[in-house]
C-alpha cells in the first residue's frame, strides 16, 4: 500500500518536485555545469561519486526542505547511497521531501517520430528494493519528436504498461512522455498526446491513480483536463531546455501544474562556492520555481 502521508503531500502540497536523476551519458554534462571538468575523474565510479557529492550537498542545504520542495527524483545509484550517514530516501523523508526513483534505462532509437523506453530487466526487483528503502514512486521517460499519432499512441501504451507494474509493486508511477520543445510540430504533438493519455486514463480499471510529467505545452492550460482527471494524482512539468526564467514564466500560465525541474533548478550551482553561496543560489532558484508552481498568471 502507498504511504498515505506521502500521498497527501504530493496530492495537495504547495511546492514542486526536484529532479536529481541525471544518469549515464548526462552525468558528465551535469558535472560540467557544476564546474567539475572531466579530468576530475578517471572512471565511472569516481564520476558517480562526484555527482553523489553534488546531490548530497543539495539535499543537506538549509534551503532544500519540504516547505517548498515536496518531492525529489533520484537516480538508482543516488538512492542506494548515503547522505549524512543515512540512506538517501530516508535523508529526504527526514527533511519532509518525498522520494521518487528514475527507473527507465534510456531510450530506443527514434521510430514513428518518437523514442520509446528501452527494456527494463529486473524491474520488479528494483521496485522491491526502492519500496524497502522508503521510496514513494517512480519516474519513467520517453520522448515525442513529431506529431505522429502512431508513435505517440505507442509511447502512451508503453508508459501505462510500466505504470501498472509500478502500481503492482506498491509505488506511485510518474509517466513522463516528454514532447521535444524544439519540435516544429510541438503544438500538434501536445494535442495528440493529450488525446491519447485521456483515452488511456479512461480505460484504467480499479481505483488506482498515476502522476504525469509533461513538457510545458505550447498552448497554455492545454493539459487542464489531465489536472482535473480523477485518475491523476498530480501533473508536473519538466523544464525541457528552457532557462529557469523562461520555464517559470511558461509554467505560471498553466493552472494546477507544478514544476519538476532539473537543469533549471541547478544551473547556478558551482562546486567552488562556499556553503553560504551555494545555499543562497539554491534558495533563490527554489523560490523562483516555487512561485511559478503555486502562483499562476491571470488569463
């Protein structure tokens, strides 16, 4: 059974979900953004130790707490690591932050204008491990590049199939069918995605709910039917390549959708900062994203 306190916090809490789940090929880029160059490590273990140090610094910063950050998405290695001598999910829960886990293994090559998720061998075991560590939910990402209904329908079908496995494992799935914001067919892809997700939600049996992580739509409030759907616990948005200022301005136009930003949250952080400088930069980003998540533009 899902933890009801964490369920309530995610369903109704004011704030946003931090995405701390860069992995694999995106880790060197994340470290570079943090001011750590590739000559700082000589193997993957050292690289992942450095990214864990960065995430530990974020999680233990005074400004990173459940007052404005209601959840955080972790990479598997981060989940399995320690923060302040505690398992990372417990360290988050102690700060009032609900832990989630990224479970996808990356993307297949593009077909029909989309990239579906690669197979996830060992998923049931991973879900059991996450549950035992106190993780509340998962996140799984695929990508829409073109307004191709066949491809988008395939993405949605795969996302909902994985969601059923996650629910069976006692966790809350965040489905992330990301629409590429640089696509020339972005608005049309948003519309098809909305239609396909609504069909899948309406076809769900039982009384379970899911979460959705979407690109901020080209048309404000397009995804309001998802926000209001009885099968949806919460809708969150990725920054998708927007700067923090752009992402917050666009997010504020969309009622009921909160942020789940990664680069837009972390872009001003540098490992060379003093702890006070680090917390000030992180706190300023948190405040800006919190405002865009909780105070919506008129219109």
